[in-house]
C-alpha cells in the first residue's frame, strides 16, 4: 500500500482530550500527517503545551477549551472547526468503585464524559460531514476494560461498553454517508489518567501488565495514537464498526 494512504493534507481533524496522554499523541500524529488539527480539552495549560509541540514539529493547531460533558460547547466547537473529516473522541475519566460502592452521581459523572461526551462529538461531526457531503472517520475511545469484568471499575467499564455499542450502531447508520466509525480499546497505557487511578500502585500495576504482554513492555500513548492515525486515513477505507485493540497482546483480564 502506498504511503500516500496516510496523507491527511487538506483535511481537518478534531481531537478531544488533546491536552495530554493519548489525545495529545494523536493530535501530534494527525498534524504530522498533514491535517489541520483542532484540539479540545478543559485543561487550557495542557492545550497550550500541545499546540507548542505541534508548532515545533512544523504544524499548527486550533484550540478549544471546553468540557465534553457540555453538549452545547461541544457542538459549537465542532461547527466552528468547519468541514471536519476526522473526529477522534478521546477525552475520558476513570472512577474506582464497584456497583455497590458507587452511587448514581458517580455513574452520571463518568457517563457524562465517557459516553455522552463521545455521543455529542460524534453526532455533531456526522451532521457536519453529511451537510458537506465529504464522508469521514469517527474514532471513539473504548478500553480493554470492556473485555473483562472488573468490579472495581464499574462506572468506567459500563461507560466504555456503551461507547462500543454506540460505535457499532453509528457505523451501521452512517455507512451510507461514507462515514466510517470505529473504536480503539487500548490496554493499560501510562497516561496522567492511569497514573492518578493507580494512586501509589503504579509500579505494581505496570509490572503486572509487562508480565501479561507477550511483547514484554508497556504500551505508550504513541502506540495507541498510531491506531488512531490508521483509522483517520484512507488506509482504513474498508474498516468500520470495528474495535481495534492496541494492547500488546494481553488476553487476560487486567
């Protein structure tokens, strides 16, 4: 396959969660492939760092400070980005606790970001793509947690399972409009979010993940971002409704 399949010159990409971790790594790769990148996050300082890194690499980024749980903010930002060819809905949060320990407020908070935030962005990006007749790629962020029953990650796991079903449903609905919809379900990746979740147990958790992986190492945000790049480009032109798992081959529950 020609490398031109990974050329995003002349296309616009909108990335949520772009202030750090997988979102930042994805924004950098998309910009490196030639896309005009719009970076969205509620962390203004992190967004500025992402913009500086993209500029250092010779690209340019437009910033949107917003909370993905706020539907109006998300819709306005996506519309302001103009014709969007690629959406990478990566923003997310974690919450520790079982079904019996978590209350409705916990579930509502996680769902508002991890599910509704993705839904708001995907729905508006799809409307823009359809209105301009350009087709495109919607990329959602699931998790390896959807492949196992983790009682201590009840809210998080449920929210990511909802993202998986959203992805499949949208792929079926939007295919006739030449819009592809796929999810990325990473394994354990060292990001600010997972570091906060590990809360002092980072070394133990990462050591366990290294042992579980046939590749014998942890994944990086860049490892996941390369999957996002693939789904954003014409290299994945016949891929939709799929859940891609950049997880180092880990097949056991984590």
